[in-house]
C-alpha cells in the first residue's frame, strides 16, 4: 500500500506534469521479464493511482501480459523533462489483474473506436498485412453496430502494487536529488541516494 506522503508527492508531480503542457503526462515505461530472463520495455498509460497502486489496461493475450504471467515483478518509470530540471519517478512491484468490474467500468469509458480496436487487435501477434487488421476492425464495427461494445474477455486492467518508489529530481551539473522509499512489510523506509 502506498503511504500518503509517497502518494501525495506523486499526485502533486503528476498534476504539475499535466499543467506543463506535456502531451502524454501519464505515459510510463513498463518493463517486464520473460521466462528466459530477457527484459522488455514499452510505454503504457497510467489510468488510475490510489493507495493500492497504479493501474493500466491492455490485452491479456499480449506479450506484456504473457511476461507478467511468467514473472509478476515489473518496473514503471515516468520521465517529465519539462518540469523543473526534469523529474523521474520509478516504481517497482508486483502486477496483478484488476477485478472484472473495474475492467468493465474503464472499458465502458473508452472511445468507441478504441473499444472496437480492442476486439480487432491480436496484440503482439504477427500481422500478415495491414488490410487484415482493417478487415477485422470493419467486422467488429458491423458486429456491434447500433449497440454498446462489450469488453472482450481477453482485455482488462493490471494493478501494480509498488514495494519500491524513487523520486529523482534533476539538478544542474548532474547533482541530482534522489529519494528512495522501500516497503518493509507493513511499513516504509526512506533514504537518500547519491546521484
């Protein structure tokens, strides 16, 4: 569970990033590890944060979901280079699927085109050609014409429960300030790190 000082600091920085005009302030790098130990990284979007952790949504048949199933420990990193002297926030912890009702609620809030895309995309699988994908989009547009698009069974959310959080504040001459928070059972410890 994220304690209030950590959660409040993160929410304040996120609000600052949103106010800065950053085009994607909720973009975060997600790193996962597959069964052979190879590390994979990609950008996903933060959709919610609270004391339980951070949430993002994806296809449960994607490469990232397969990697999370093999190794639930993940890392997230935000980089807001347009605020102050640049700020990074790093989270490490365990990822788990969100409850179906939470995934349903978020899916219902998405734009219809994104909902159709969730049905049409076999995320991470090889695509023979672009027309195949466009045909799948057209198929699902026709299938759901005139009615709400239900959430696909293969699509939903993940909650990342952090056990380590680092706030990295950029400074001139690379004399950065780094504060590491680590969970130790039910409590958290904090320490400064050299830049």
